[in-house]
């Protein structure tokens, strides 16, 4: 539990929640206001950066040892393929308009949605154990 969330916002769908199509969510979705900065959760190489289908801008980060982080739904990406980024480094910005509508419409969100998925050797994994607890959560135990 050492990684910080890549953007400030409310978690609107967690890993394993029903996805509305009879399956389970394979990642988490965070509602983030337009203009929110997206930072990388861990040191990583940028493996992919660009538009992907109706997901807005998609960023795939290679954290090493077979671990990848997929971030989708941003309006703008500020890093390039092959670039090395440090944990906490700004890499993208949440937007409005088409980028918001495509990723958010599927779950009925009214603001932009950042989708985050963790993979280990091409297998989707539950990201929950990786996230650092907020100060409020630490106080509760």
C-alpha cells in the first residue's frame, strides 16, 4: 500500500463492482473535475500514449517486473512513448467534452472519469492492496 492515486476525486466504481453488463469492473473509476492533473502512481516507462477507441486518451505505464498500469479517460497526455516518469510526476490532464463523455457515459457519471487498471503479465489484478491509505484511513486503522 504505497502508491498514491493518480488524480484527486471520488471513487465511483471499484475493482470487482458490477459493471452494468453482467460482468465485474476490471479496474477502478475516479470522478475527477475537468482540468484535474493526472500523475503517475509509480516510477515507470511510458509504453503507450494516445487516443484509444472511445476511452479518450490512454496511457500505459510499464512499472517493471511484468507490472503495467493503464490509465484512460484523459483529455490530454503530456508524456511520450519511451519516456521514463517518476512517481507523482504529472503526465496528463482530465478534460471535458468528448473525452469525458466517452469514458463517463458508460457508468452514468456527470464529470470526467479516470479509469485505472493494473496488470501483471497480461493478467488484470486487483489494485486495492497497492494504494496508500489516506490520512483519514490511517487514523481509523
